[in-house]
């Protein structure tokens, strides 16, 4: 499931955490992930359930409300920190790639 | 009147093939049958207008044996699936069955193979490996039985089935387990390489399950017939061996009902499970042993006349017999496919003189020798054996025990054991044994 100790995030994990920057309930998360990724990433109900259980256990997200009908979740400070860290990591990777490719790095050999 | 609104079919798949169920369920929907319920080996459908229905079979860790049917985790998971367009149909253990309309495509319930694979490992594969472990222990018991051969196993249908048929159950079970291990390795490889999960075709899945379940059914039928065989050929008490079945079934159903309706903690349920299993074992043992001792401890004064064709010795047969009423006697006639003729008789007179005789005729000299050697080992545990003149006894081999009042001999396919208050080395006594037990064969 989650990467070891959640040091890096898989694609669904990343998008779920993005979706949970504001309070969302289960199906809302699935819709928001699709919306954020412009329909490219879809998270199934089983996958979402397993990830939410794992995130809750590791205190990355917390249960905001449970009215018996649906549960709402949001990021904890730890989760937000993790998301920012992942965002910076991915950003750095893109910057590195851009710099290297635009300087014609692949043709220098 | 025949019910045309429902249909029940045989439903057997090996665990790793659960994805193949989807193909069958979709086929059934096209034929106008909608899944309603799935039990251990049966699936019930109800009639609907033929249509395309998309099914999904998922593995959910929170729906195991100890989990209540309405536990919050399961409810939340199903609600999420419902919201995402999957309608819950039924479940069997960890397997959850959903359907949706192909006109409104729903996102597959599992979209991450790594997560799906972890669910499978923690549920169905764990159960399979536990099954493997239990089966391994069972096979060890059989290996132990074979290495410690007991000639008495040749005398009953159940003994023969246990020694000569049941060890072969390792073949279908072995194939099953090897398939699971290979499937597990493939699954791990797919996760590692980011490939989709292997989905077997319905045809191959049905063929695999069909062959394995058929072979297992044959083994169950063989054991049942063996018990029945012993019951009707002189050992009705073997039927007591079936007592643990209804007891286990009753306790099992009771526990299942409790687990499925109670939201007690898992820890409490484990305590209830262990207590239930112990109670079932105690109850089954108590009933079996109670009935068995009641049956075997019955009064031994019931045999009034011995049928003429029974190869047994009575006190009356011997010249030194001091006439007295018979105080107690017991007569047993058995048969088995390997030893089709067996007589076991003993009697004690009012004057305390006694005689007992055992007669075994096996199908081949090889099995007769097995009985002879087994009996010899048994008797030498209690006393020294003395060579008996085989030619005098008209036998292939013979031994006396205990002051020559016991004789064990083998002749071709026949093994005879006599124990009485007579000197069996005396030619007159010897002739009684030979004329009654050996000449008639």
C-alpha cells in the first residue's frame, strides 16, 4: 500500500491529500481527485477506503465529522507538511528535468 | 410447481480465480439471471429481463469470519462503493459482489494494484496459507500412520481407506497449493512491474475448480462409504465416528450467527471462538466415547447359537472341557476388502474355563503375512514366543505363547490365533483347531 513510512507518495495518495486540503467526505474526495487531475486520475472506492484508513491510522488525515450517513475528512498538520514536502519534491524533479532537457542534455553524449 | 423466477447453480472457484466469477455473472445477466446470493458452493439467481450488467468482485479485509455483517468499516466501504456507482449485491467471506449499469460507467473499485494486492494478501491468501498449514499437519499425521503400520487397519474399510486411499489426497491438495503459490508469485511480480493483475479465463478457472473439487468429493464419498461399509459388515459402532460432524456443524453455525450479528470486539470474539471449539471438542468426545463405551460394554450373554459356517472354536470342541454353562461369550464377524473373512469369538464357562479364537482370511498371502507379523509383534509384547512345528500344524509358520496355551499360525492367506485354557501342543487339541479352522478353508 503506502510507500515505506510514507516517505514518498503514490499518485492516488498525492491527489487524495490534495483533495483533503479542504474538508471532504468519501465520494467528494473521489470527485475532487478527478476534477484536480482533469479526469486523468480516478480513485476507486476500495482504493480510497484503504488509503483513508491508512492515513487516519498514521494521523495524516483526521475525521472531521460523522453524522452516521457520511464521514468527512481533512488533512492534519502532519498531512499538510507531508503534502508540501511531496509537492516540493515533485516540483524539484520537474525543474531538474526541465533544466536538463532544455539545455540539450540528452544530446551532449 | 417449478419455480421459474429463481435459479441455483453449483458455484466453485479456487480463491485466486475470483476475478473469473465476473465473466460468469455477466453471462448469466445476458441470459436473464441476476445474482442474488452466493453460499459456499451455490449461487442463487433471480429472473430479470436479459440485459448487460457490469459486475465487480472485490476483496475487503473487514468482512472476515469474525466481522459482523453490519460492522461500521464494512458499511462505510459499501456506502463509498454505492456512491461511486457500484450497487452492492451480496458477499461471501471477504469477497464483495457489486454490479453497475454499463450505460453509466463506474470507476473500478480498486484502482491501485499495490493496495489491492495487500488486501488479497491479508485476507484470502492468509486463509489459504492457514489451510495449507492445517493440511500439512494432517498429512504429517498420515505419514506417521503409514510409518507405524498397524495390521488392524487392514481389518476395516475405514482403516484401509485411511492407510491406502487418503494419503493420495495430497495430489489434488498439492496441485491446489502449488497453484496458489504460483499465483501469489505472479501477483507480486505484477505489482513490482506495474502490470495489471492476472485475470484467469472463466473456462480455465472452472476446469481447475471442477477437477480439484471432484477429486476431493471422491475422497469424501470414499470415506463415507468406508464408514458405511464397516457399519453394515459387523462394526456398527463406527457410525459414532460421525458424531463430531453434527456437533461441529451446530457449534459452527451458532458461532457464525454470533459473529455475524454481534459487534463485540475481535478479542472477545476470539475468546468465544476458542471456547466454542473447546466446547465442541469436549461435547463430541463425550458423546462419542459415551455411546461407544455403552455399545462395547454391553452384556456378553447374548450369543445363543453360533451359525454353522462360522469359523470359531468353542469350549465344547475340546476333549478336556468340563461341561458347564456358558457364563459369557462374544461373537464378532467382520469383513474388509483386504480381509473379507474375519471371525472373533470368545467364551467363558461357569467353571472359568475359556477359549478365544481369531480367524482371518486375506485376499493375498502378502496381506495375510502383514496380519501375521502384526499379531506376532503384539503377542511378543506380553510374552516370549516358542517355535511350533509348522508341519504338525499343517501351516507355513506357527508360534506358541504362554505355556503353549496360545498359538498363532499362518497358512497361505489364513491367519489363526487361538488362546485358551488347553495345552495346544497336545496332538488331540491341535487336531481340534486344525479340523475346525484350517480344514474348512
